[in-house]
C-alpha cells in the first residue's frame, strides 16, 4: 500500500514536471522566433525617418518668444532612382541647420516630392492655419509612406534565405539564457543538457558540456521556427540525466514519512511475531514443566498412598513392617518437600532477589569435596568418573551455590548418559579465569537446543518418553549463579558424542 502511494505521488510529480518542461520549451521556441523578427526589423533602421512625427513641432506660445525660439521645418522629401532623400531644416532666421537622410527604398512607390513651407509673422511665429494645413498634409503623406514601409518589412520577414543555416540563425549563448530563464521561472532547478538536431536526428549544435546523448524517457523536444515554410526542420532536445533522482528529491519528505511508517510497521510486526513465538514457546515450556512436575510428584504421592493403604489393611502387622512403611512415607514426604522447594527457589532465582553468602573459598578443595560425594552415586551407575586439577585459587563466593552448580552439572552428565558413562571433572586457570569443566560421553545436545537449554523450565524434548527426571531448572540455576559471581557458562556438544560444560569464574586479586 505504501509503495503504491509513493509510486502514485512520484507519478503525479513527474506529470507536473513534464508539463512545466514542455511549457518552457514552447516559450523558448516562441522567443527565438520573436528575436529573429526583431533582428530583421532592426535591419530597416535606415528607413526609420518615415516614422518621424511631423506633428511634434513646438507649440506656439501666446506670449512673445525669446530670441532663441526655434522650430522645425521639413523642406522636402524626394525619390530619385530608388533613393529617398529627406532634407530637414531647423532654426530661425538668424541660424539654421540642415540634415539629409538617404535610404534605399527601391520597392516603395512614394510620392515624388513633398515641399512644405511655413510663414512667420513679425515675431517669428507661424500662423495657426498654416500649421494646421502643414499637419494635415504631412499626416496624410506620413500614413501613406508608413504603409509602404510596413509592407516592405513584412515582405522581408517571410523572405527565405536558403543559404542561412540553423547555426547562423541561433546563438548558443542566447539560447542557453532563454532556456535557463524559462526553466527557473517554473521552479525547475534540475541539471540538464541540450542539443539541436536536424530532421535526420543529427546533432547540429550542443550545450557546452558536450554531452548530447539522451535517453528517450528523460528527454523532451520541440520544433524550432515552426512557422518556417521552406527551411530545414530543426529540433531543440533537452535531456535530464538525473530526472528520477530529482523527482525523488522533490518528494523527499513524503518518502521519508513513508519509509518511517514502513519501518515502524515492520518493527511492530516483528515485535508482534516475536511475542507470539515467545508465547508459544512459553506455552510449550509450561506444559512440559507441568508434565514433568506431575511425573516427579506422582511417584512419591503414589508411594505414600500405597504405604498408608497397607498400614490400614495390615491391622496387626509387626512393628518392623510398620516402621519400614512409616520410614518410606517419611522419605517420600521429604522428596515432595524438596521438589516443591526447587520450584519455589526457581522463582527467586528468576527475579535475582537473593543474597550470596560470600566467603573466601579454595576452589580446588571445594571441587575435591564434590568429587568425593558424587563418586558414590557414579559408582552405582558403573560410571568412569575422574577428577583432575592443575591450578589452585581462592575466590570470594557462596560455598553452597558453587557446590550446587557443580553437582547439577555432574547429575546431568550422569542422567543423560547411556550405559557405562564417562565423566571428567577438571579445574584449571586460563586467561585470567578459573575454569570448572564437566565433560561427559552422553547423548549430546543439538545445536538448535543449545541456544535454549539455559532458559528457565526448558528441557530438551524427548517425545512422550519420560525416562529422565527433572523440572528443567538446573541449567538456568547454574547460569544465574555463575553470573552473580561475575562469570559465565559455555557449552559445546555433539549429538551421540557427549557434551562439555565450562564455568568461567574471574580470578580475584589477593
């Protein structure tokens, strides 16, 4: 939808752009014709005397003029063998000046001679009736002669000079000025190139850049001197090589808003999709946790129920039997309490709302103690269990939580191994860290599940088979405790080949 909106907006802008370009070219074409017409008119400057206003003589003042009063007399206008001669006398009786204007007007049928004289009174003033007669007569002659001259000029405008090429008719500097003025007046500031083509599409003239090549989609053309009748056809072609970029730049605000809206929409969709996936995963984890917890709690509850039923039915059973069943109930009750305690502690670990009881701990001695206690359990599974240490170091930590971390890793190594498991517990230092390593030869973990095993309540899927006990809280607990001690946990595992867990704890200055 946004793409359609942007495309439509750019399309409208392009239509308006094309219209303004065509209007600019039309203006340039008309201006060129006007300039050529004016140029031909200027060629008749020598005949401008026919436009002299005869009635511009100074008005006669009522008062006596001073001795410097002057007026104009048109003495005569003659035509002899195609040469028009005008004699003008200016001045008074004491001083005069004469001016001769000669023009070639061989094609004008003019009155052969016009002689006008003005008579003055004793004060040097012309009589009013003489002035009126002079004006009426001169006006008629002027209008007639002006008509002849205009006809001659119009005739010259439509005359064809076959030897005049397009290069002679157009000056590139003038064309460049006209074109830039027309474009700027319509708000177009895009860079352009232009050239003049003949009817065969050959380049006759080009802009100063020398780049006359153009793409059809980004070029505009108009015929020059469209009113010519015989002369060769010429076209002005204007190309905008960066037209698309100019249009996009003209709509930058719209594009920015649209892109921002699209990014916001995509980000919202991403958040919604991520939330849905997380909710789905949490739902799967929750259901898996409930199933595991049900299995973990069902066994001790069933055992307690059976023991109670037996005691009810036994009646007069001997004391040893009764004591054995009572002890069984007590053990299963403790087991239930431990499972509930694990669930409650997981909630506390998740919020981080617990305090570490820090003390100076010899990690080598702590791991040796864990090894000794776990060896009995490993022997029951006929596991090959070894401990190695090539480092010794003390840190400030919580003894109980550090011990539980290692116990959980060893317990997982034993649970997720097949017959005759091999487990290696190691302790060493590397690059400023103390490293506790637990390596097994168990079933391994896929790369996909390795990203999730430290999430709370997550367990590697095993289908409908519940042959491994647990709530999926052990590894999340290990990660939390390691981070609270300033360290971290890594895992490297391959399906069918086993897993290696490393707890990195920073060395502390003594």
